[in-house]
């Protein structure tokens, strides 16, 4: 029996993530200037950033049913304590301190959470080798 095309489909890459914003100019300043993300381009009501090869799209919700905070995005960083200190120095509103989440066989997983200029929850994660 031959496998059908639908049997072969397996999603494995994210191409773009959308984050709802109320004030696009304010959000662009936060992601570009505060977080230091690479700005790609802007079109009416939308702004795009590069996030390690994944495109991040900021814009207002198209319909009322989509008008809610986004999913939590986790930015992978090499040194969570240094990144935390640098972003805190830029007045990022952290809701906690970097903390150990889990001891894995070959590394420790650390996280810390903060909100963007629009109230969306974001996280930093760091896999610290022992």
C-alpha cells in the first residue's frame, strides 16, 4: 500500500508568529529599541521583525475574536542573567527573576518572564551546560 500525501505531512517549522498590538508605533519601538530585534519592514498596520529566521509580525487584531494577548514567546539566550540585567536596564517590566525550571541530564533550564509594551507575556530561556 502506498502512503498518501496526507500521511506524509508533518509540520516542523514555524515561518511566522503574529502578536496582537494596540499601538503599533509603541510596539515597534519596544521590539526594535528595547529588545534589540532586527526590524525587517513595515506596511500599513503591520510591522515585521526577524527572530532567528522566524518572522515576527506585529499588528492589530483583524477581527474582534482575534483580539486577545498572544501565546508566550520564549527567546533562547546564552546568558539569562546578563540578558535579564541588560533588559531590566532598559526598563523591561519583568514579573519575576531568572529561576531554575528543571535539571536536565546535560544542562539546567532557566527562565524568566516579562511583558511587552502591549501587555503580552514573553519569556527568556537559557539552557546552561554543567
